[in-house]
């Protein structure tokens, strides 16, 4: 080798050889060659990285690209279905034993949070009725709306909500995959005066975290499939054993967190106000859910139904109910829900100022210190809906 190096026809080698210092010349040549190989590898890596980077950008651009329909540019299927499903570590959603209910509608202000919190309280009582203290299992209530309305309403412990400066909310940790199943079952954030309802609160930084996670995922910087972060944690046997039920209050948008909720959930409840605009919103939402199911993104989710919310006692809703039912049965191509879900007929939530005024006082169900008609009606409404959920989800009563 030394012989070979010293035979190379490099000018300074000749000078060194001339001075009889062959070994020094060979060593310098060896160092130069090593350096050249090292730099070559680095440059090759840089070129590969740049090529990879532009390939990813190209892929992401294609995924969000609009489609040309006879000269009309229309939005594509959306990023959530564009990426193929990638279950790393052979993770497959374990839907059989799971009991996870998403309460969702892309229309805002229809009572999702109010219903989530109050059915959580009602179900925590019904599912534990007759159980010994030691056998009682809480209901886990997860807030996935960055507005944090649920956490504000249920009045969880002030020390965790709002989160301290520079700290993330637990909802953010959960959807980022920064909270393991072990961590989750160690948390204990009961709602005010509702020991059997435990809360995972959200806060405004969740919105930024959702954008970050989505972009990281699209650029291929995250090894795991972002859509199944929540599913992987919530389907863990530790989590399934600790809670009698998990309820997720979804935001009125198809955000990163909402996608994770749908991919983790076994069941879906859609609250709606009964008016024509809201009926169309329900049909369009169900259509999007069915597209996700068809794309195999959340094929396991089952519809519990559409529940009327904020119904005035004095108003007759028969005509609008019929319109909604027709729209739910109309084919998806014609803008309907294709019969994928139905209106829950014998349970609805009435509109009472007592419900609106209770915000920030804690979860109202059950109203115990008032035997008036209003309190009875509110309690009965949440109980009727909860019993429907128990039978449609096949939950075991305590
Ligand atoms: N049954 C009801 N009777 C009277 N007011 C109600 C009732 N349900 C909800 N509200 C009030 O309506 C408003 C919206 O309710 P809520 O926050 O539950 O809706 P949401 O669908 O979760 O809203 P968002 O889409 O913003 O998350 C709140 O002020 C709430 O107090
Ligand atoms: Mg809400």
C-alpha cells in the first residue's frame, strides 16, 4: 500500500521522495485520500438529502393539489386520505375491546361540549351503579378543541388548566404522542364534584401543535402515522382497563386532533340543532366520515346517530325532523348521507337557559338540589340519551 501510494505521480510526493522521505509522502497521500473519501461521502449525503427534500415537497404539493374537472379547479380528497396508512410496529387498531365515543359535528355551537360533559357524568353513574367503591371505573373525557371549553366547563383542577407558561396542555401531549399509556393512567384530573369523570384538558397551544404535527407528518419527519397516535394510546389494555368509557369532545373542524379522534373511536354521536342549515351540515359531515371509512382511514367507526340539541319545548319540529331524515337517507351522490346514520327519535336535549348559565360552574348533570320541572327535564334528557348510547355501544351496566 505504502509502495503504491509513494508511486503515485503527485508533484509534492516527488519532492519528498527526492529527499528520501518516502514514508512521510505516503502518509500525507493516505490522509489526503481519506479526506477526499470523507468529503465525497458528505457531499453525496447532502445531494441525496436535497433530492429527498424536493421529492417530499413534490409529494406534498401533489397531495394538496386541486383537480381539474373540465376547466374547473376543485379541491381534492384532502390530505388525510392522501397518505397511505402506515401502521408501524405492526400496530393495528384494537377496536374489539375498545369503547371510545367521539362527539362531533363540523358545525359549531350545536351543543357538542355540553352534551359530551353531561353524558360523561350520567354514564359514569349508570356504568358504575351497584359497583363497590374499589370496582368503580371513571369515564375519561378528552377535550380536543383548542378553545378549551370542556375543561372550562367541567372545572378541572386549576393547577393543570390553563397550563403554566411554556407548558403544553395534556391534549397536546396526547395527540403528539408525548404521553404514553402509562402516563395517561397515572393522571387523575377529576371534574369538579364529579370524581368519576376524569378530564384531559386542551388549551390554545393545541392549534399550533396540530399544524406542526401535520406539516412534520406530510414532510415525512415523523416515523409513526400521525393519524393513529391517539388510537395507539387509547387502545392500550392499561387505558382500556382503567376507564369504563372514553368520550372525546371534537372541535367543529377536521383538525389533526379531530382526525386522530375519528381514527381512535369505535362510535360517533352527532349533535345538531334542528334547522335547515344544520341538517345540510350534518349530511355533509356524514359524507366526509363515509369517505374516510371508504378510504380505510377509520373503517371501524360506527354511527350511534344524530341527536337533536337545544330544542325549544314550545316549538313543533316534526317538519324539520322529516327533512333531516330524508336528507340522511338521500344518496351520497345527491348530497345526502346515504342512510349511513339516522336521527335518534326518542332522545333529545331541550334548550334551557339553566344549561347555558351553568357554564363554568361545573358539569350540571345530575341537578340534585332542585326538584323543579326544569331540573327533572334536563336530568331525564341526559339520562335518556345516555341509555341510548349504552344500548347502541353494547356497554355493560354496573
Ligand atoms: N341545551 C342547551 N340549552 C341552552 N343552551 C345551550 C344548550 N346546549 C348548549 N348551550 C349553549 O350553547 C352554546 C354552545 O354550546 P356548546 O359549547 O356545547 O356547543 P359546541 O358545539 O361544543 O360549540 P363549538 O363548536 O364551539 O365547540 C354554549 O353557550 C352553551 O352553554
Ligand atoms: Mg365545543
